[in-house]
C-alpha cells in the first residue's frame, strides 16, 4: 500500500490522480467528512470526472444523519485494501485524517463496540451543559493512557472512549492493540511553507463559496438534516449554518472557516510530523500551490524503487 499524507490543501489528491495515470492504483479515502452523501463542496470531494478516471473507495457511503466510527472505517478500509490487492492493483490511501491513516498503517485493532444511543445522548447532554472538560477528566480518571491520546476538546472521541469503557468494562487503551499489516507500506508526505499553505487554504475556501457552499448547506437543511448532527459540525458547514441563522454575516463566516482550517492544518502536523522518519517528505512550496513536475518525478522514482 502507498499512503499520501499531509495537511489540507497541500495537493494530496492532485498527486494521487497524477500517479493514477501511470500506475495500476485505486484510491482509498482517509477523510472523516467525505464519507457523507450530499456534502460535496465543503468536503472538497473528488469531482465526478476524477472519480470516473480512477476508482475511489469510502466516499459517499452514508447519509449525513447516520453514525460513523473509526471501527466502521477500519473495517471498510481493510475490505477495500484486500479487494484492490486481489485485483493485482495497488491501494493508494489518500487523506488528512491522521486517526484513519495510522489505524491502517500501524494495524490498530479497534474494539467493535456499536454505539449505545441512550448513553451517548446522556453524555452529549452533559457535554452541552458542563463542557467537555468534565467528561475528559472522567476519562482521564478511568483510562489516563487513552485520555492522553485525545484532544480535551474533541467531544466525539471522549464520548466514544467512555462508551467503550461502559459497554465492555475494559479500558479502551487495553482494547486498542496493534498488529503490523502483512504487506509493505510506503508513506509519502507533502508539506508546504506555512504562509503559502494558509494562502492555498484561503483560496480553496473562496472557491468553495463561489462553487455554491452556501446553497449546499441550505439544501441539507431543506432535506431535514439538523445542524446538531456530527456531520454538520464540520468546518464550513457549522459556520455557514450560523450565517444562515443570522448569528454572523457571510464575510464573518468565511473568515471563520479560513481561521478554523488554518488550525486544522496545524493539528494535522501533530499527526504527521516532519521528523517522522517513516514518512518520505516532499516540500511543494514555491510552486503556486501545485505539485511540481520535479516532485512528481521524484515520487515516481521512489514508488518504482518501492515496487521493485
């Protein structure tokens, strides 16, 4: 398997589509938002033409009001990987969700614990009333090893860890073992000078607005999808909903989307560290936000060596 990682807007999908012209690959998504149907612009999904040019997996697979977990992703991703390999093709894992990527690369064994809706609702209500800190402290008291791996502000992951504990009586950290995959993996990372990356993010956000992000959110609301759904809490959707409600102006919402996406990019660098020697890093700075021909040729050479 080959995995292409890095922050949002750096050019991962562009590189994947380029490689698909030369290699027998199929693309496996590692994006926690592109799994939802009807949410195309705000998640920057591959276009219909791009998806027609090379098979894509784990995109548009659930409704916006359906539950989706790391365990579900893990199972679907492994099924896709095996199916691609059985066709003598190369799985190309592409995305910026560090949780998804490392779960596959490191062979995490994810507890198969279905959501307990009643308990989840209770925990969500507590988070709404008390904030996430109390829930985080509760998890910390129960399983400090699991807690240290979770951002204290990530309510969804905190609740999921507590769900696993209450359902099994076991510490989540004890259930999440690792088993190295039985196939070789090549990790390719794309990075960019921070100010240029932010400029590309801002350009992408402006393009999303021009392409109809506001109208996309309006249609989701017309279809009856609640703004409180996890799918609607993603960057872009949450801010546009606030704008439509009159809680902020559209220019303010756009600025907020850019700010939050900058923060996301910084968080992604915590998952994919530049000093991680498992990752072959390529700097795409000073190439107008595009992956340069020089970089493309270097990556092709790296992959040819890996395949041989």
